[in-house]
């Protein structure tokens, strides 16, 4: 039968058991520690503030040559489209709902995304085959061709995060309550 | 058992022949004027005399170590594109019209692969957790298999599922073509919170950035709150290890959230104090709205349902009893109610929900229907336990918009479509996609 006395006894027993358990999470702890130097080759993430951008630089002129050699097969001459959609769009129509053209110049919120994506995923058949200088050059070329930066601009870890994308301020979350707030 | 016309009348619960769901229990169901025609046989025709079929007269085949469906089911397959692996995205869609229940067989689970299906040796694969943590850690597959695991039945839906319904004119396509980017499985794996705690996350961290070991190194940002809520590093799918197209040997699984965020071939988690705004979250699964602004970070696959049968290609063969069936699901929780209409939304009746109705999982709904052989428009509409309701197409389009000229399947004019869908049935029993 359940009595207050028995409950008190159980409470004491539970308290004793808890007191002998080690503090903190007792997981299997089967992860192997790794140093920042050793993990660096895998750290491809570029943040909007430029954190993660590597040393190096590139210009639209350098990118033009690289694009013809590495990208035009799928993206078309000067990025006008081919096997896949265009990455260079002249005078894109204003964004207006489903079916809008989402070009680098009229849609993309950040220039850092271009570097991050090209470095991790392109060329499609040979990802990670470009040097960081080449990725900067292709990023510069696409920004220039989409009329975001000038022909003489040099893209590097300092200049790329400062590129103001025209559509940057026109995004909002569907569920604001799910967006983390800084502590 | 007594059945009569009066009961038939009592069983009608909404317009154009919808019957009370008690008809599903097989009790007292009778259709005035339609008796004996349900399977397309002449009324009153007797069955042929019975004889032993060939397969009952000899022993059967040996059992293969891994069995596959009957050769007579060879048409039950995914709809795939890109068979020669061209350098474009590849898709495989689930044949909902040929399935029942709530579990998608592993071979029929949908896939979207942005750079082909990688062949990953699990003995060489590693998962790195780093960034805003005190102890960066590397986990092998073998190590993760030793962790305490959880398993849950959850749906997974691509943000692009049903996207062709953004077209201003209805595309002519099947349920597999339109809604084939949603599937439901029993996913088992290690709670991500356990691994993050071992790495000792910095209190000022708010996000993580996940990355795959596939060729595009596909990467997505996820709020840390989701990681500590119900995220797992999934290793098993319906009891066996993940299918290659679904992320073998491990993937991030975020119950109820946009498919693309559930990073496949998971190799790296970087804990951060903000989102990276990767290509797929800054560009692809980011939806322009009619006013020129855009949704970014959609996260939740909202409450939704669709009818899988009848549907285009699998319409009713003859007037009489038809079971209307489909799936409902919500990224917020359990399905509470599904209503069905046979007259294009003029009248509605509550469908039976097949148990179990689990949170963030397919819930099978069934609705008995007496098809009188005339035109009908079938619709389903779902509510979840949080009170969210699947919008009508008119409500949805008023907020999200539609194309200005007709789209063609398989275009993706936008993403995250969850409005009510409609199938029109003509007098021949042929079904087509309509807006109603």
C-alpha cells in the first residue's frame, strides 16, 4: 500500500542515488578531439560578416577567362544560360511572386554566399578543384556581370563582405518566433 | 444483418455521395440502385467455378537473402529523371497512388540529390563537430552506432513539393508528379543534443551550420534550439541503414522541417552565432512574394493533405463504393482532423483518421464514397492539433501569389505549397488536376 511514510523513504533513496551519480551528462564520450589546425581543411563555411573567407583575391577580368574554361559548358557563354539556368541576367524583371527570376543582381542577399557556394560545389563535375584566388575571381566576374560591382573591383576577404547587394533588405522569416535571438 | 435504403440515406453525410465513416467498418452498407456493380461486373453475375491454379501445384521459389516485391508489382516505382547523371539536380518521386498506410518503403522514398548519389564507405566517413564549442570532436560511424538511440516515425517533405500548383492554370500531372516529394519513415539515430553536449557548446551560440560529404558539400543553417529539441543524427530508416539516396551513412533529421535542411551524408556541424546564408537558404528555398519581398528561412512544412486515390490514372472503374484515401501531415504536430468534399468544397464531411495519428508523421485518412457515375471534384483539408488549418487555394494565393502565365510540370515557380488540392472526376472515371 502506498503511504506517505513509504513515499518519504523512496524520496530519500532517490536522493542518495542521485548524489552518487557523476555530475554532468554521462554520455558515451566516443568523439575524438581534433585541433583547429587539423580540422581547418574541412571548414568551408563563409559567414555573412566574412568570417571563414581565406586569403587571396580576384578580379572580374581574371574571372572572365576562368568562367569560359570551367563554367560556360553548363551555364552558357558569359553565363547567359545553357544546360542550367542563367547566372548572368541583364535587366531582370522586378521580383513579383511565384515564377520570379531570382538573379544574383536582383535577388541574392549576400555576396559571401557566392564565394561559399562556388568554393564548395563548383564546377559541378570537379568541386574543390579551384584555388581560392580562382574562386574570388569567379565571384568578382559574376558580381560584375550582374552589375553589382565595377569592372575594376578586386574581391578579397575584406571587400567581399562589404559588397551591398541591391535586394539585401527585402527578406523576412516566415516564422519570426523560430529565429534565434542573441543571448 | 439488416440493411435497407433508409440506412443508406442516413449514411450520406455530405453532398455528391460522401458516406458516414462508419461505412469503413463494413457495417450495414448498401447502395440503392448500385448493388453488384462495384467491381465492374454485370449486376448479379456469378463467379466462375474454382480450380487449382498452377502455383498451388508445385513448390515455390527459394528465398533470396534480401527480398524484393513480387514481379507483378514492377510498376510500383519512383518517377526518376536524369538517368545518365547529367550535371544537374536529380529527382525521384514517391508513387503515392500505389501505396497505402503511412510508411513509405525505403526503395520508394523520394530523393532530391543536388550532385548525384555519393558512394560513401562508412568505415572512412567522419562527422566533425566544431565552431563555438569547447571541444571539437570527430565521430566515426562505428562510434555513433554505440550511442543510445531514439526512433520516431516522421514525414519528410521537400520544400519544392507540390510546387507546380503555383501555376495560374492547373498543370496536368499525377499525384506522384505533383506531390511525390513527401514520404514517411521510421527514423532512428543519435539525439544531436547528446553529441553537442559532449562537444560543450558555448552559451552564446545560437545556430549550427550543417554540411554533407556529397560533391556539392550541401550546407544549411539550423537554429540551435531545433538541434536541442528533437533533431537526430539519423542512421536507420525503417529499421535498416539509410538508403544511399537518403543520406547513407548518416544524415541530419529535423522532424517536420523543410527537407533540404535535413542535411544528407552529414560530415560536419559548425556551431555558430548566426546563419551562414548558404546558397540553398539564401537563394533556392527562398520564396518571392507578390509585393517583391521574400520569405527566407521557412523551416516548417505546414499542415497539408492530399488525396492519393482516386487520383489521375487511378480513377474509379465503375459507379458504386469507392474509398477516398490520402495522407495528411503537419510539421507542427499531430493531425487532428481531415475533412473531405466530393462537390468541390460546397459540402464537407469528416474523414476517418487511421491510427496511429503521430506527431509530424503521415496520417492516413479514409472516406467512404458512393460515386453515382457523375462528375465530382474531390478535395481534402487538414487541421493539426495546434489549430493550424490547411489553406484553401484562394486563401493561399492571396498571400503567396501564383504565376502570371501557366507553368508546366516539373517547374518550381516557388516553394512551400500547402493549399487544398482538387481532383476532378468525369463520367468515365478519369481524374485530372483542377482548381476548385
